[in-house]
C-alpha cells in the first residue's frame, strides 16, 4: 500500500541522489550533465524512473499536440524537475506543480544544481491533494 511515509522515503532517496551528484560534479554545469549523472545514480541505488517523460495535455477535451516533458518520473509517484539557474523563479515552481497535477502523482521535487548546498537552498518539494489523502503509514 502506498503511504505518505513510503513517498517521503522515496523523496529522501531522490534528494540524496541529487546531493551525491552535486557533491561530485559541483555547481555551474548544464542541466543535461546533472540529468545524465542522475540516471546513473538512480540505477546504482535501485530507483525506477522514466526520463524525459512526455506529458499528455488536452484543452477542452481535445488533445493538444505539444511537447510537455518532465525530467524524471520516479517510481511512478514523484515528478523530479531539474534546473541549473542562478535562482528559482515562481514560473519554475508553477511548471513543476503543473507536471505533478497533469501526471496525477502525489509529489514533485524541484532541484536547482546551481547552488552551494542543495539540502539548504537547492530543492523544494510539493505535495498534491493525492498525497494529503494517503494514509500516513
């Protein structure tokens, strides 16, 4: 059974993987570098993921032919969006939350690799209504 604790545990592993990649690669690289390193790290720690997942979008019931892609969908439960920017703007948060809602998953994590310390200043987690409806344990 999927619980809030289960999702929190996966989130902890995801953030830990991001910290590991950042520790070895450092800040200031292109997003694609971190993306490829994370694929390797997720494989090493046994997390299942989909990379560059295309997100279906419809408007008033009709499919819109556009290329919405989230960086990662982890364990079919968590959207992970990567950035390597000087600062996170509200539009980055909105994009991440939109992907979470469009994919109907309980959690999303936005990570900015262009910081000194990811744990303190480089990530933000979001919870959807689905997360709040899950049992705690």
